[in-house]
């Protein structure tokens, strides 16, 4: 701190004190143990200016510091009828309100780092992973990680979106299909399979989201990709409705899986409901209910509670990643 700043902040007395210390040289602090230890560590001028600076900075905090103390990952139980982005915005607005209440300047909403670890469509509900602050960098370990879903389907028709929100594109007979028929084709979808993402998806095509092009009536061609289905069970069957339990890798589309299962039986179907019951180490039991008004105290409570599951999972994922890089030629 310059002498000019000392005069402005602490007046002539503080400035004179520093000058006297400089002029007299090292004083004896034998009778003041607390000052002696500080003097040895920092020196005369450094200790004086540090003490004054700490006093000046007392009670202030930057947005970066505020966020670093609250950084972490947690899960929300997303209801149907709302987008994943809208959920992120609710949490982000709550954090901004809390920060401003503590006198922290936040120019705009996007200054607060907050994101999700894998989109859930408006029709879907369940575990939506959210990351706050520097933890947003760790969401990559959850995007490709394991997820568990319960998907409900209706036989007899396909839609352009592969779910009940789309327009019907094809119909077929379904009354002859039995529970045994469904179970007989499931084995062909277990393990590593090729799946073509739907046109109405968030995949990037020509610099735009696929669903944006599809809504404009443009033909969207997406390449098949490998996905892993580690568990696939028929939970219930009551023609024309059936329900499947799916444990899979990231990037798997359950609505596409339902459509492909029906086609394997020479019929057709579309998804009518979807609920994500787990993502990575977090399950529905770990989720925060999404009330109309999001409370930051509740958000940070769930962040802290999730650490016991999230931290070991991220550590294991980072270890695997480093081992893969080490094995590369």
C-alpha cells in the first residue's frame, strides 16, 4: 500500500507510525509475543500494511469467492412440463438473489456458473444433475456415465418426435402382441448396440440443434452411434401399454429404444412417459424437490449431502481418464 493510500485510508497517524518504524529500525517485541511472531514472518512495513489491508477488506467478498465456497454437484427431481434449462435458471436466480443480499455485485444472471449434467426433455421427469461454480467442469464425467430410466410406451402408432408430443407418422395393428412377444425381442437390445438419434434431439447439425432444423421442416440425417444397455427389463404389460426399466450409458434415447423394440415385433409404438431414477451415484432419494420458490439454503444443503457420493465417483472417473491417457501411444 502506498503512503498516499495510507493517508487516505487511515490518516496521518497511521502514516507517521510506519515512518517511525522505518526510521528507528527493528524494535524489541519481547514483551509482545503476538507482534513478535508476526514481525518475524512479514517484517515491519509488510505487517503494518497487511493489518490495515485486512481491515479494509473485512466483510467484502467477490462473486468468485462466494461461488467457490458453494461449488458442488447435486440433483433435482425435475417435474414434467419444464425444460432442463428452466430448472438451471431457477437455481441460478436464487443464487444471484442471495449474493446480492450480501452486498456482492452481480451484473447479470449468466455470471453465476450453473449447469446441468444431462438434458431431460420437458416430457421427462426425475433425476436432473446440477453443478454450481467450478464443479461445472466435472459434469463431463456424468454425461457419459450410467443412467437408469423407467419408460412407458403405447403400441399402435409412431410420431415424428417418437413421443406423445409429436404428430402421428405411422400406425399399425397391435392387438395380437403379448407380453411374451415383447420379452422375446428385448435380448437383441441388451449390450452394445447401434442407435440412430432422433431428428428431434439436441444433437448438433450444421451448427444448429437437430430439433431446430426438424421444426423448420428440413430433413435431418444423424449417424448411428454405439450405446451400452446394461439392463433392460419389461416392468409391466397391459396391451397397448408397456413399461421398461433401462440402465444404460449416456447418449441413449429411450424413446428411440421403444420405437425400435416395437419395430422388432413388426409393429410400432411411441413413448408416453419417462422418469430418470438414477444418474451416476445419485438416485431419486438424493434429489431436491423443485418447489415454486427455490431456497439457496436448501440448495447448498443438498450440495453438501451429495458430496459423500459425488466425490468418490468423480475421483474414480478421473483416475480412469488419466489411465486411458497414459496407455495412449
